[in-house]
């Protein structure tokens, strides 16, 4: 009745932007991501009859704010197993900073894996990814390591993740933390507003699926430049749909643009690196893992007091 | 056979982005602008039989690079007047810096007006705006002062400017020169690439016409906040279409974003001001003219060594 799991964060190369079903977290488009080694969450779940309410500890401190969301998530497993026990959940986030670094992806993937084991439900990884999805859309992809596709599907059972590639061909990411503040608008709210008000959103689902198709070919051919180029362009298109929202949603900060300029400068010098950016100001650079430290050194010239992390691909969820 | 004219630059509040006819400079959408007092061009045109080639002086220096474009433009008048004389053209640009400040708008409007007079063609302002359009799309709007609409029309004769409002109700602009360098990609090239490659461009012509309709109502009602809000949103939507281009076109620089953040900060403090941005990094702030200096003072905290210009609405083209 007790299990502990570790799951890693992931950064989308083809972005997930927009839900077709709010309740089930079904996405408007399939997406693709790289699981990252440096950022992960460890969660222990223990079902017991000795308590009447779930208890949730985050980084050693009881967290009552998130509890109802966690309890609702655990209910999915309790219903599947026809069990009633409450749980003690202990989570440690090994994500350097909270803002915009997909801690909800690693968080719900680890919680799903630990609960799956502790409850004795023991579904396979594919089905586990549908559970993770219910907690947070991007958590779907954190069930697997390397490069992962989240196939949008048409219902709860068919919207799951699949492993595409183990990313063991010199692929990494450099993450620049340009701002640690909580983001002004959550992805959830940003997506909703974009769908409802942006004249450009209607082209996003189809267009991002073209990007997905192309990037999968590039990955198959191990064409890193093409893969990076599609990544960068796809991120800018997602942000374009947001700029069209009413009121406009803009996550660009001066420092975000500076990172982009440095990426282009490095590329002009022949170093293949490409930026991507999510619903927050921090910029992630897709690069050759072997060139990560060199890219970090260049960034440090302009980002002396900032946190810069170089990381390779991470593994899928593990019971530990 | 000799005349001199002065024309002022204008900044679009509803952007012109995309041509439907490259040769005639017919636009995909109607646009709306504010003519600015601080930036203008003076041009003298003298037709004479004593020379065999047009001669063009820009700011006192003979300019052979632009000559063929100018000569072709003068041919429109020569053909209309059935005349053969060559011309001496002397232009002085009173635009603080060249990059992205619409000097081609004031330039071709002044040239059109001076040539119109010197050639004896003497068409009225509306028709004159169709001549200016052939030189540079945005020059169409610089024929008039205050707030001007360029109606896209369906052919050479119907694509002209009309005056909408004299903007005498405490309206001004603050222009921050964040970068004086020549822009990397001209508007002309940017428009072409956006039309051909951006999945979002197809929504632009219709969407911008909705914005135009709304801003005209706001102007009629002298609803400055609404006018500014539509201005800011329309600019971001134009840039969104560019971010979707392949390769992406991004004119944002770190300093451009900083100006936008300061505009939002001022607005949060109750000062109605709104940014707009064209195919270059410089940001223009639409504000109450009476608050222009105060806004400039706030900007100077972050832009000490930068040029910041406060200006009111400018007049239409004049023979001087």
C-alpha cells in the first residue's frame, strides 16, 4: 500500500496549446517533448485506514492549498480499484525554480506512478499516461523518457503518450532562468482566452500537426538542424496565437528576447542551437549536449547573476 | 515649373500589412494613421529643359542610388502631363533618425505634392494621395493631417486617403528610438514573406478591418482609451502574423519589450497610453499630448542615452 516514484520534467518541442475537453484534459493538438534529466519530482504515496483525509506534504511542508486537486486525482485510482483508503502523499520537487519549468508535468507523472503502484492498480505505461493527463496535460509526456509524443486522441483512453526516440544522439537543453516570479497568467487561463478570442488560433491545431509530422521525420533522420528549426518556429507560432488574444497575452520579457538574440548569434557562428519558450519568460535552448557548456559560457556573459542549467535527456517514470 | 512642398510622417494605428498588387501598391487592408508634427520632409522639384537626366539631392548630397525610383515616380506625372522635361529634386528630411520612422511616407508625399504643382498637373488631395501611394504605400496617408484612413479600394483610382479627424482633442505620440540601425528586413520583403508563408496571415485582412471599424467609432466618440486599446492590439496582431512566417520575422528587441512594459506600468497607474510598433524595433506611444512630457520623463529613467521625441498631430501636405 506504499510506493515511491520519480518522474522528470519535459519541455515541448511541438507545443500543446488548447484543450478540446477541459475536464479530461484532451488537447486540441498532439505535441512532442524532450524529457529532461536535471528536473524531476519524487513522490511517495501510502494508502492507509488510519486517517480520514488525504494529507499532502510538498518539500516537507504540509500543503493544504493543493490538497483538493491531489485528492480528486487520487480518486481516479480509488474508483478504478474500488477502494476507500485515504493517502499520505510526500512530494519533493527537484526543479531549481518553480516558474514555468513544468513542475506540474513531473509532479503529476510521479504522483500517477506512485499511486498506480501503491493502489495495486498496476496499469502499463501507456494507460498510466492517460491518468497523468488528468492531473496536468503535459504530465502525459513525462511518463516516458527521451523524445515523447502525446497523441491527442479522441477520448480518455486514446489520448496518451508514446516514446518516439531515446534522444541518445547528443541532444540536450540549456535553460536560462530569466525570471523566477510566478507567471502572471497560467497556461490554463492563457489557452482558454486564446481559443476564445484570438483570430489566429483557428489555424493552430492543423498547423502544429504539420510541424509534428515534419519534426518526427527530422528525428527519424537524426537531422538535428531541421528538428531545431521546427522547434523554434513552432514556439513562435504558439506565442503568435497568444499575441492575437483579447487582451493580448505576451510572455516575452526583455531578457527572453536577449536569449533569443544570443541563440541566433551562436547559430550565425555555426553552432546549431534553437530556442523554445512556454507560457512564461524563461527560454530553453535545444542544442547538442556536447556544446551545452560552451553555450552556457556565452550566456553567462550577459546573464551573470542568473541560473543557467545544462541538461541531457531524462528517463521515464521509475518506481524507486 | 518649380515648386516646394512639406509633408509629415505618419504612424499607423491600424496597420497596413500586405499588398494585393505589388506594382500599384494596392493594400490587402485599409489602414488608419496619425500624422505627426515632429517628423517631416521638404522637397523642391524643378522641371527644366537644361538637363538630360533627373538629378536628386538628399540632405544636400547627390543620391544616385534612389534616383531610378524617383525618376520612375516622376514619370507618372510626366505621362499624365504629356511632358518630357527632366527635374532637379532637392529633399531635406527632418526626421531625427532614418530607421523605421516612416521617412518614405513623408518623403513620397512631399515629392508627390511638389511634382504635382511643378508639373502643373494640379490634382486635388484625394487624387494626389493615389500618386503618393505609387511611391510608398504609407505615403498615401501623409497627404492629410490628423487622423487619416487609407481606403484600400479595388484599383489605382479607388485606393486613396481620406481625413477622418483633426486629432485636436489632446492626442500625441512619444517615440522612443531604441535602435538607429537600418532594419534587417524591409517592410516590403516582410509583407511578401508573411503573405506567402504565415498560417496566420489569411485572417489578417478581415480581422484588421474589424479593428478599423471599431477604432473609427472610438474616434467619433472621442473615446481615447478604446482608440488606444485597439491600436495596441492591432500592432501585436500584425507582429503575430510575422512570427508565423517561415523563417519567422521578429522585430522585437529587448528594449522594445521594455518600452511596452513601461507603457503597461504607466497604464496601471491610470495614465492612458498605448504602444504601437512597425517593421522595426522602435516603439511609438499613443498618449494624451498633455501627458507626453511626463511619459518621456518616466522613459528617461530607463533610456538615458536614447532619443525620445514627444509630438502632436501634424498637418497635411503643404506647398511652401
